[in-house]
């Protein structure tokens, strides 16, 4: 399960951000004045999702030292997901109320585009690292072969 403190803190902050947006809109201000709260809410959502991804692939040390029941981990993950889904629904209602459904659709499309771009960048970095390690391996191998040839020639020149 994700680190409970991280998830709890992210959910708490997300709730406060959403409350700030709701209060701003209810006070008659436009949604644009609450953009700081909205962007912070999205950061919290990202934190919860990242904690969940880390929980799915824990380190060996964490597996050995923090062996919790599978049921508890699943339940905690379910609670976190449900809370964030409820908050997202509230944010949806605020945005649709203030700017219309087109604004929400645009926001969702932007999320998809940004997510796809980040994924592409991650893949490019992984490919670059692979090419870099291949290059280093080839260089070390080439140096080793040259060293062997030079050593062989040197031994032959001594009277081989």
C-alpha cells in the first residue's frame, strides 16, 4: 500500500484545495481566481497515483519490513481512489457550472496529451540510456580487444 502518511496528506490537501475552489466560486468569484487551488489539487491527485504505483512495486526491503495484509492494502487503496473520485466529480461540477462542458472536455484532453508526452519522454530517456550503455560496452570491448592485440604483438616482438 502507498505510504499512509503520503496518501493521507495528499487527500487532506486535495480536500482543502477543493474546498477553497468551492468557497471562491460560491462567493461569486470566477473559477480563474481559484486556479492555484485547482492546480494544487491536481498535484495531490498525482501524488496519490504515484504512491499507488510505488506500492505495486515495493522494494525488497519494504516487502520484508512492512508486510501488511493484502486485504488492508487493497482497502486503503480503494478508500484513497474513492475519495479522489468524489473530489474529481465535485471539481467537474464546478468547472461545468462555471465554464461549460467544453472546458471540462478540453481539460481532460490536455491531461491525456500531457500524460502521453511524458510517457514519450520517459521512453526516449530509456532508449537513450540503453544506447549509451551499449556504446560504453562496445568501447570497453574494443579497448580490451586492442589491448589483447597489442599485448600479443608485444609478446611476439620479444622473441615469441
